[in-house]
C-alpha cells in the first residue's frame, strides 16, 4: 500500500475553494465548477475514506485513502476561502483527484454546511478548546462535532439565529392593551342539564391562528364541568338560544368574526426568524383577542382544545379527552430578559412576570398567549408576541460562547436592550 506519513510541507501548492456567501456552504455543483470535474465522469479517487489525525492551529489533518493509496489532507479556513493541501506530487492540475474525492465525501456525508465549522472560533476549534460542551464523532468522513443538547441553540453556530430579522420584530407595535369592550353583566341562569362552554381552539401544528368557539354541552350533576360536548357549533344553533345570556350572545358574535379572520392567517407570527406577513392583520387579530379576553375571563367553562382538521368543526363533536379545562386571566404578562454567565459561555433567555412575580414555568407556543398553571394570559403587544415566539422556537435560550459575545452584543443584545429590561447574573 502506497502511503504518505509526513505532516511536513507538501510537494504541491495549496488549493483554494471559494464560497459564494458568508454561509460557507459548498454544493457538489459548485465543487465541480471550481475544480473542473464534470458530472457523470468516472472518478479515480472514489470512494475516499477519511481518517482524523489531528487538529492544530486551526488546521484539520485527515488521512485520505482510496483502495491501496493514502495521502495526507489538510483543511484550514482562510479569508479567501477553504485552503486544501494534499501531499501527493501530482502537479498536473490545480485540484488533484485526491482533493476532489475527499471533498465529495465530506459534502455527501457531513453536509454542504460542514465547512463553516472550520472557521476561526468555529465549532471545531471550540470543541477542542471547550471539550465538555461538544461531542466529537469520528467516521470514514473524518471528524464531525456537535454542540451538546443541554446548550440548545448556540449563537453564531446555529443558522436559526443567523437569518433572524430582529429589527422587524422590535419595530412591531409595542402599545399596551386597549380598554376592553363594555362588558354586559352576566345574567343568572337557572342550572339545568345543559350548559354553554367556550373552546380555545388550537389548530394541529399551528396551521393557522387559534380562535374561540362557543359550544353547548351536558353538565355533570354538580354543575362544575361539561361531561359531554354537543356539536362544535351547537351553541350557535337555535335550540340552545335559551341557554345564552345577553353577554354570551354578544360574545358569540365576536367569536365568529374572530374565527373567520384567524383561518386566513398563518399559525406562527414568526417563522425561521422572520415576521410572517404584514402588520395590519396581526394587529387586527390581537385587538379581537383584547375584546374577547375580559368576557372569556367571566365564563365558568373554558377549555383548551387541539383540533386536527378544520372539517371536524362541521360534522364532529369535540372529544372530551382532548379538552383541558383552563382559566382565562386579564393580567398582562411583562416580558424581560436575563443574561447569565455560565463560565465559558453565557445563556440568554426571556423571563415572564405576572403581577410582579417571576413565572418559573410557562408555555408560549401560540402567537399571542402565555399559559401558566392552566391559566391563559394574553400578551400586551405585537412586539412581545413576536420576540417571545422567536425565543420559543429557539428552545427558549440562546447560548453564547465568550469568543462570540462581541458579535452577539452588537446584533442581538444591544437592540433588545433598547426595548426590554435585561438583567445580568452569574451562576455558581
């Protein structure tokens, strides 16, 4: 077997592979274009098997083997692109077959975005510097590294943060709740076998916006809960008119109008760091919620219900096991942020305050609400809704290695500090 074992200066000059943008992705088509290899032609260096040797001073050294031949391959990121060196003596072309075969293996096995990990202060350098924060995996494609699960979303290393349009979120209206519609005092109704409840409908996988539907149902003997629901739209039908108070009749009209608008909007205000559509319809639906929230807080029976298909509303009855009794509060959550020094990295996360108390556990997976201890709270503004949903899609925390803190402070922390309180602390 023909093998080169030296880590000395190779006999051929280094080759440079360029990237089209700052995402440092390299596709097979771009590799062929730069190296002059045409698609469909037989490859002399295939399959290339790569074995990790070492990582020193920003340079990744791999053993590049095919059949009975083996060469040393070195990869390092330079300002002009990826510098690749092979210690073969083939100077007949700028990119030898060994380089092409090795890069083909890297792209095919570890992905087009692997090369970003080779950047200075990138994932591979950090993995050798902060070993307890990363997992290393050796394979026939060389070396790959990944952030450990407990660090969750990592600034600068995660594309979910890279594409974020934070300025669009922070420029959304930040006005507080408007005064609710005049509320008609609820009339006392004699207890009976049937009653009226309200379903907070959350579409499956947030396909569109949540909405509220009135529903008739059969009560238990103690009149403390609905034990059986009638049809989804039963409370809008004439046989149950006698169960409705005047306030509920007005509430039902608002619910129906709100439902019509909710079905036209995407389920997420924020998707992949971007505001989904124009501000006006979002503001309109938030105002509907503002007019509904106080009236819903006065209702005795409100349930959260997860809907799989829209056609169920016309022909099915709600399933009791999918409904969870909830309370609706008129208290408005206050959004702040905390930045915690964890040693070699920081963790940045939102905090929710209700009645001046910090909420330890909450859910914010729908666009305009926070749920805590079975209670539903409407957020105070579009800005709060957008920034909180963005953080929720990042698993609720951004980890920032101190090597990247200056960039994080400029792009994320400073803009957020202009609109929100950020407290700093240090873990033990």
